[in-house]
C-alpha cells in the first residue's frame, strides 16, 4: 500500500471509529439535535483532542500526516483498543510508543483531613485539573453539596462552567471563570500527557463558548489569592478573600480557604452560615471528604430571606 493509499485508509479508519461513538460515550451531553451522520462530529473529536477542526479534517480526508502525539491522543479520544491503536500508528508509519500509565488517583492524607475539619472557615482541597478532593461542611454550605455529585462532577472548573447553580452564585463570574481557564493552561504545561485534563478541556470547549474563547487566548496564571463575590441563598451577597496554600507532601494538592474582612457584612454572613452549619450538619464523617449540608429554601425570617438570589 502506497503512502497516499495509507493516508486515505487512515482517514477512513478514523471516520469509522468516530461513527462508533455517541456523545454520551465520551462524556458529552446530548444536544437534542437530529444528527445527519451517526457518531461524533469532526468538531467534537477535534475539541476533545485539543486540536483545530481544520487540522483534524485534513487528517481524516487523507491530506495531512498527523504527528505521533496527535495520533496517540486521537486513539484515546476515540477509545481505540490496543490492536486498533497499533493499526492506526502503522498506517501513519509511526512507531507505537509505550502507553503512558494513567496517573493514580490522588488521596488526601488523614492529617490533612483533620486540618480541614478543624478550620472554622470554608476550605477545600484541590488536586490536579482542579479536582475537588476534600472539603469541610462550611465549604459545602457555601458552594455546593459536593456529596451529591459524582467524582467526575466534583471539579471546580466544571462547576464554574457547567453547573447553572454554581455559575449563578458568582457575582463576578466574568472574573472567576477566565482565571480557571488560565490555571488549567498552567496545568496543561505541567502535565502534557494528562488524558483526563485533555478530556476536561475538550468537554468545556465544546459546551461553553466563553471557555473556548479564553482557552484559545493562551493566557496563563498561577494565582494564589484573590476576591470572589458570591450570591448565597441563605446569607445573601458575600465578598470573600480566597487564599491558596500548596501542600508540601503533594505539590499537586492545594488547600483553598475563604475568609472575610473582620467587622464587615460578609464576616457576619459567614458567622451566620457557620452557626447554621453547626446546627444542621451531621456529626458523622462520610463520603470521600467531610460531612456535608444541603442548603434548601431558607425558612422565613432567616438572614437570607431578604437576600435570596434572583432566578
């Protein structure tokens, strides 16, 4: 088989494997639209592989020879087994590189959990890709009931961009959201072979035009402090300072805490929320982190009844 014939075969092989998958297979939501062709669209494959649509289209049409790293990424995105992966690379005339092992799940040390539970301010542990590894009850009351989320959903960037409730809580979302993108850019440089990070970036790029635009801007940042303004259903609007502390035992884990300036309305709001949590949170530690609380509609007469968020 000549070089041109191999390129055409490679393109047809990619097209066939793309047709085998549904959006749900790769963690994408169904768009509700009628699809003219089965399987994933070219745009979706390109986004999941973090390459341009034009680049992928030329590869699938046999007009461009993709590099080995791109082909390995496409093999992961298209869920190819070992034989299919080998065939793909042989068609491209590439050596089959050793499959990189998936990184082990991060674990929070018991000592770190005790520190988290002892804090009387909202705090959580972020891992690679901004995964939420652990939290204290006050963080759950402030941000989200993490115990009700799947492990995949417990990701700070995914909550900021994908969760409508989480998105509405941020008064300054236009500032918070691009900071998440810039941080993920830094993560991509530190861990270029992280498949789960590539999948996260691809998913958010497809689902959110803001993420797509900010990711394309290639801005990077490793911010360790800042201000977040939240609109909370129980205590109203809060202006909180956040601080990130990197754990010496695992540089890929960070302790993030939220505090308010003493004597401010936000300080009073946090104190009220802490007292509410003390009454309503379970005393038992459960799940992957600490006890959680669920903020339902506040009863009449509570502090938040005059400051509930708009719908």
